[in-house]
């Protein structure tokens, strides 16, 4: 999480008047030489033992509690909150500044930040509220945005479509204090949902958060990927909410297309999506091809699966296993053959332009069935018009409605142009992976493979690069 700059802290210490903070809390102050004296609000004070030095803007209790410090320490004690939260409140709320004139306010000026979490929300709504809060936080978190950019995933369309978010511990600042009943209650519920740990820490702190929705727009799971560098060795980089890996990410794509790219990780799936291949879903890690995903393939009549797992031993083994399971169901399987040891994201980052390079990989994918490789239609990146697929009604408090049904129907419109005829040779110029896709992105048919008998032999990366 970004550090609070020292100058911000210094400015608050100077500009926020301690005298006004104390008055706002109902402390009556009397001048005593250069100092102000009053009853200390932090212990049961009968003799005025609170001393405030307006000149230094510091306070100290000479009585039983013996507390003291600057304005931040005051807010921490007064509100029962952390240093960071106190700074956050002082920064974002309208604390009267030292030079401010006028009537001192009658009530506490330390207003709480608006709570993004509604106490009365049910669990379903609560999860959606957290997703929204993380989504807003991401947009204001340069570190997290930088991480996405470094992974070639700088797309506001993607961030909105999949409600990507960032957890930076500020969620807790927006809840009522844990010492209050409402705060304790909410924390308890968030803990039960797995968003808070028993220690009171935010589960996904420091992580890019990718929610997994069902077709009604309900949150089934959440995945977190740490973006902070220099973490303690052994810190898990990949997190989920406790419990099973529920949900099928981008299930709309299964409705829209009979052929699906199956990735090993969400970041890889987003890579394909950003490159214009929107008929993509993902397992939750190399061992995370769930029965639910498989059932969804069956339910939606998936005919072809392009397995785009990492090109390492674990990826190969899993791809082979899933292919066997799927082929039994009559689903044809192809293995996308990235260069050895590479994953989809790594490959897309190395190749320019990535959409075209990924297309080459898809079109040269090896058939995992027996016998001769069937002729598969050329896979093209979906043209990226304005929002081809309506996202589910996320944030809606309604259960499945006519609207969602309509959205599903809309998704049934062909959004993929699976041109069987040879595509025009691409003329796409160097383009950032996600930025602006050309209106029609023709994927080359000039695949960098040689077919020797039934074997598909990949040509080395160097020639790959040449050709794309
Ligand atoms: Zn005291």
C-alpha cells in the first residue's frame, strides 16, 4: 500500500488546530499562560489535567491517562482508530483549519468517511458493495494500475466489465469503529464471508482483486493477486476467499460461443480477453478445473476447447487430463502450444502485436484427440465494438430478472466471427495489447507450425516473431 507522504502528515500536524478538535469534542478550555487547560476526555477527569500548547499544536494529559501527542494522536484516541485511519480522516474530512474563524461547531468535526458498506445489506449485496468499493479503489491506486499495465492489461473496459478491484486496507476505515456494535457486527459478517481474517486483517490486502460472478451477477468467489513487491518470503501471491472455487468466470462467453479458450489463471484469461479473444474462461490454477466449469461446458453445449495452460510440466499434465475428461463428453480439445515454459500472459507481453501472436497460437493449437487433426475454423479475435456483450447486472439488488434474461439473449447473438474462409493477411501495426483494437483484426492463417504426419511441430520463437 502506498505510504502516506511525510509532508502530508506534517501539513496535518500544522494546519489542523488541536484547540478546535478539543472544543469540537466538548472540552472547555481555559487559558493558562501560553497553554490551554481543560478536562481530559480520555479519562474520568475532575481536575483539568489536559494541557494544550496552541503554539506547538501538541497536547498532554497530566492526569491518570497520561496520554498526549499531536492532532493525529488526538483523533486516534478520540475515535479509537489506527494512525492511518486518523490521517485518512483528517485528510479527507473537513477539519477546521487553524486559521478558520467563525463559530466552533457544536458537534464533532471528525466526520466519518461515507461508509461504502450498508449495514442492512444481505450477504449477496454486501459482497457486491465490497466489489464496488475495491473497484473504485483500483481506479485511484497508481501502484495497482501500474501492475496491470506491466501485465499488458491496461483496459478500462476490462476493469469495468469484470469489476476488477484493489484492496488496500481502506475498507476497514469506512466501517464503524470496531468498538461500536454496528462496527463489530459488520466486521463479523465480513469475516464470515472471508473478506476479513480472524486477526482482523483484510484478507486481500495489497492484492488486485478479480471477482467471479454467476450469470445473475452474484459474487461466487474472489481471487486476489498480490501486487506489492518486497513482501515477506512465503507470502502467498495468489489468494481466494475461503471455501470452494465456485463460479465460472466469464460464463457469458460459453453462451455466446461454442468454442472456448480455457486458461490456467485469471490473468491469462484477461490477456486473451484484452487481445480481443472474448470467448475465454479459466480454471483456478493448474489444479483448479472444477466440476462446475466442466458442467458449464456441457450445459452450454461447448464443442471445442482450446487449452491455454502454461507450457510447463504441470500445465502439460493437467491439459492432458482435462482433454481426456472433456473428449469423453464429445468436446474436442486442442492444446495451445506456447513456447516452452511460457504462459499466455508472458507470451503476449513478449510478442508484438499480441492479438495477432495469440491468434497464431490458437490456430496452430495441437489436437489432443486420436487420429488426424480435424480442420478447425480459423479463430479470430472478436471485433471489439462498444461492449459486444452486456455484462451481468452487477450491483443490482434484484434476483434474476427479465433484464438478465434479455441480456442473456443478447449474449446469444453471435459475437464471434469464426470465419471459415482464410482471413486477410493482417496489417495490424504495433499496438499495445489492450488499447485500441483495429475494427477488424484479421488473424493470420500463416501459422508458424509445420505439420509432420499427425504431429504438429512448432517452429522456434524467433521465426514466430518474424512471421507475426
Ligand atoms: Zn487523561
